[in-house]
């Protein structure tokens, strides 16, 4: 189906990288490039002119209006800037062009290094059916179902009868939760099948679907891996990503609280097998479902650096962007599986401009105040500054708050401390949600799954914040009233009203 015609690249040195992305991930990539003595080129949309990543780059070029389709998704324009500036490589970050097989090829055709996998690997893993067929040859465990496209309703009924309801119909061109339909019984199957196919056709231009047994309330655990262009692979353990909403992850951690060393090793080796099945090189992530008996099943592979890569960096000490660059330059991995050890525990909270009190709907506005937390074990990957507007054109993530500590409990306490230090005014964020989540019994015990938010979260749990604000408002008005009263009486202000301290509390 896909032809692997690609030649292995041995580039030798790399002098200049164009970062085809924005915000925190553009900053993240450029920081490592700078540490490696590599120059950077930023490309930006008209909405992003004043963003820190534009200033941080050695050179920066506007590539079009705010909408991504007219800026960050314009492959030819980005290639043109790369050519003009003499860049020898392009880092796509995540989203935008990062998993676009044609863009990987277009870079190669233009004599540029795409810092990511080949066109072939992206195509193969982009088709969920091709990915399952490839993985099956390597005995990677999969949910009962099919590795071939379903041709007819009759065939679907036969499969459903064999594996039992509920089943999931998934689009081959889908992924990340897009194009899935749960079917509860035989009666609903025909209708759901038709809808699934027509949705897949309009969303992806490909109506191929396959069927899997529906695993209710699984955990989502993913394995980070690296592969070089010489056939060497390592896995960098797992990330637990079960705390998500609408397929948007909110909290990630490494390691997972549910795996045993044996299962971790088995999953790591399965992930490497998936990578080998498509001749993968670069950084990649293999997603698994884990059921309550710790059976694990291959779901899909993400052929990019992921948002949550930081927790892996914290526990392994590996700079994943640096490794991506070295692999793209044609170098061999400089460490083996045995060299890798997990150290401590890391948690990441995605700080999004969303309102947890209003169904996590995106909140727009100005970052009137923005003070990130600091101190031991705290890493904040952000891309905005105080005073900036959060543009409505892109995703709602403002920053990632990452903490690292000796063990999981200390990491939880550290995250709560960092959330308390984090001061954002002007927009609603997921900060207080994060504090609530990691303090729940379910999270602390490690006994939770992908249904965590719908099972446990009620907006009322966060309204404590508002009560506090009301208390402060009441306190304030009483102080002002007292000051006024004393003035009218011609009295000098008492020490108590002078140093009432409410200003210092910033609330
Ligand atoms: C599933 C599943 C249950 N059973 N497959 C969602 C994202 C995409 N990678 C696959 N997904 C799922 N596939 C079977 N056979 C449940 C999900 C799923 C899910 C997976 C991981 C994290 C969150 C999720 C939320 C809803 C559904």
C-alpha cells in the first residue's frame, strides 16, 4: 500500500533550524537548538507578531494571516522561507504539519531535513488499518476485532456476533478519538455503520472503517520511543494520560501508577516492535489501552513529539528534542536500553485558557497578570507573557506546568504548591481544576481511568475559590468603611487598618 522509497539521510552538521510552529513548543525546540549551537528561524502569523518565540529566534518571518490554513499550514511558504534563510532543517513541533507525510517528503525533495519520521512511516501509522496490519506481524497485542476494512454490513454483523457488544466502529483515517462510534446492539449496527462511513468520508476523504471490541473505562498509557536511522531503538518508559476530557489530555504523569516492571518491559518491547514494523526513526509514541487486569492493547502510534514529552524528560534526563535533532543528522543513538533508568516521578498539568466551571469551554481575553511559579523541581514551558491577548485562532493551551520529585506523593504536593504560586489574572484556566484533581482519593490512590472527569468532577468543587473571593471582598469593604469612619471622626488611622495586608494577598 505504501512504498518505502526513501534514502537514509546522513547530513553531518546542522547549522540552522526553521521551527514551523508557535508558542511554547517553538520556544522548547529553539532552546535546545541554541544549546547545540544551532541557529533558529521562526515563522509566525500576523496574530503572533509579538510572541516571545518570534523574539527568541535568530531570525523571524511573517508567513500570513492568523488562521492556520493561511500561515502555519502553508507548506510551500514555509519551505520558501527555509530556502531563503539557508536553513538546513525544519522542526514541525506538534499539530500543524507535524504528521503530514507529504510535508516530510516535500522537505526531503527540497534538500531539507525534516526533523521527524519519513513520509513512509507517517503514512503507515496515519492509516490505522495499515498500522494494525503492520503491528500484527510483530505479535503486538490488539483489542479483539479486525485488521481489515469492513466491506459490508453483513461482515460487520458477523464480526460483532463473534466478539460481542458493545463494539467500536473506527475510521482508518481517524485517530485521537476522531471518527469513532460505539454500537451497543445488532439493531443499531447498520445505521451506525452507515453514519460512521459517511462521517469518515466527509472528515478524512476516506470511508474505510474497522471494528474493535469496546473496552469500557480503560487507562490510556503511552510509550515514548526513539529510533535512529540505523535500526537502533529504545523505549523511554510510559506516560499515564488517562485524565482527559473530549480527547484533550489535562494531566499526564510518568511513570504510570498502574504498571509493574514486567508489564512496563512488555509494553516497551511491543512499542519498539510497532516502530520497527514501519521502519520508524525519530521520536514517536505508541498508545495503548490498559484494562483493569493490566492487559494492554495497541491503539495507534503518534509520529511526532508530543505535548506531554516533558514528563518523560524529567524522569529519564533525556532531552528528546536534542535526540530528534541528532537522529535527523544521521547519528546513532548514543545510549542503549540498559543505560535508561527512571528517576523519581513527574506530573504535568496543561494550563489552558478554559473555564472548568463552564464545561471547559475556551475562554479568551488578555493575560492581565501572569506570574509563573518557580523553585525546586518546577518547569514551566510557556509561550505567552503578561499583557498579551490569547488568540482565538489556535489551541487554548497557555503553558505546561511540569513538576519533578522523588516520588509520586511529593510530586503531587509540589504540583499543588506550584499551582498556588501560579498567578494568572484576566482569563479562566485549568489551574484550580488541576489542584482539585490531584487531591482526589482516586488520583492519589492511582485507581482511576479515562472516565475520571465524568465520574468525579463537579464544577461546585472549584467554587471554593469564589467563596474566598467573596470573603476578601467583604473584608475589604469593612476596612474601607472603617477608614472612612475614622477620617470623618478626624482620627488618625490605626495600625490595623494601615497594614491590613489585603493588598499583599493579591486577591
Ligand atoms: C478505544 C476505546 C475503547 N475500546 N478502543 C480514543 C482515542 C483513540 N486513540 C482511541 N480511543 C479509544 N479507543 C477500544 N477498542 C476507548 C477510547 C477512548 C479513549 C482512549 C484513550 C484516552 C481517552 C479515551 C476517551 C474515550 C475513548
